C-alpha cells in the first residue's frame, strides 16, 4: 500500500540502451546519469527518488563540458529524458527533475541564485551572502555543485517539519490506521508518541512483502507504542469494528497537480474503504514533501499507465497466464506496483509547509515547480 520509497530495490531500472547512455566529461571520461542515480539511492536509504534525481543532475553539471547556458540547459534536458526513460515508474524522478530544471532556468535568467532559496520542497540552494547581482553561468554551476548536499539535508529536515504538523492530527485515546512503511508517516507517529499528553495506538496493515513496513512497525514498538498488525483483507472489518480509529495516514511516492496521489497498490482501496465503510468519522490524510509534487494530471483510466508508469494492466487480460519473460525487467515489480487515489477521497496533504487541501496543490505547483 502507500509508501514513500527510496533505494534502487524499489525502483528497477530498464535494461535498455538509454540506461547506458553517457556524457563525455571535460577530462575525457564518461558520466552515466542513470548509474549515478542508482549509486546515490544505494548510498543513502533515507534519500527519496526525487532528491536522488536532483543530485544526479547536479553531478551532471560537474561532468559536462557545456560552455554556455543554452548548451547546459539542452544537456540537462537530454540527460533528464534518459533518466526518466530508465525507470518503469518515472513519476517520482520527474517531480524532482522538473523542480531542478525550473530552478536552473530561473537561476540562469536571474534573479541571483545567491538570494534564491530552492530545492527539495522548501529549498536547497540557499546561502550565498545575500548579493543582489545575477550570478554568471560559471558561478551558477559552481553554486549548485557546492550546495548539492543541501537538497538531501533539507529533504530530511522537511520530514521533521511534516512530523510537527502531522502529529497534531493524532488524537489522545484514539487509533491510527496506516500502511506502506512510509518514513514520513513513521516520523509523524514517533513525534506524536513523544508527546506525554497523548496516548494512542496504531494498527499497521502489512502484507508480508514490504520490508519497509516491518522496519516501521519495529521502530514504533521500540518507541513504546502499542502496534497491532493486520493483513490487507482485514481492512474493511477493522474499519467497521474498531470505533476508535479516527485517522488513516499514508505516505506517497507522488502528489499529482490535481491533488490526487500515486502510491503503493492498495492505497486507493484503503481510501475508498475509509470513506464508505460505516463505523464513525474517519479522516484520510497523506504525508508528502513538496518535492514530490508532479506537474501531471491523470485524465483517464487506467491512470498510472496514461501518466507513464510501466506496469501490467490486468484490465485488458493481456498478460493472464503468459510468461512475459525479459519484459518484466522493464516493468514495475508486482510488489512495487502503484495505483491512483482520487483527490475527493483525501481530506488533506500534510507537507512541510502545513496541511493543504487537495485543491491547493495547483497553487503550490505554480509557486514551487
């Protein structure tokens, strides 16, 4: 179900020619943006896919021999396309890559990058002494290279801010229902658990395949929380019979610009059940950093395929009983498949900038993407 994944094990890379494409470095060696992206994810399990995409493109700046702003922008666009083509689910990468590309364009046009706070959600360039002048092409590139690590640092800080906002929605004496192993959701629950005025319990939906869920459950129990685990087919039963559940909380891989989310398979089902199963008032909230907002809007079913996710579409019965063999390597693995949750089913999205209604995501896209 819902998750905010990180690490190459959650995002297989297509074994195509595009994945091995490279850029010639100034020193004659080659730079592979896909390999760089995968190495970044493997080196830091807390790194999100969007931030790994941003850092990969910043490393591209170090490798490229582009001598003008126009050449640099064209190189970034080409390498961004290769990176997106390498992933069966390119949406988390697209959110981060778009954010970086827009910042790069603004920086090269002015105002000064030194005075612009940008990056993973609320900012990652930052710093620079407050000068009012527009940075030169070389200064802009150097500024980004010197501040590359700030993208990851601020993304992690964003989770702490989200935890502060989200913990306010955890009520004393009630039960939180969650799923997916989201690191951001775990932060929220741990923050709420640290509040001595709140005593709550957690029901965690686990399916036996998601190791992140096991990690999250262990962390919550270690913090002293009472955590009950259930299998996915018990969700409706629990929602009906556990009257103390008032909050269903999930993470996500991507927030679409219409406020819907694309997250682990089963998230949409959980949202539908939350809204339709009788048994008290239950709110469905999503925790997500703003760098996960993607400038795309689903327009038709099957939604995830129409927006670029390469996973099986069982509605057409094309793969039933057929061994697709090597094709699987270029598709989202079954345990990592995603679905789309409509914004009408979401009560709010908890971001580092506060809790937003789904209708406010359009405005955030205009301001930050």
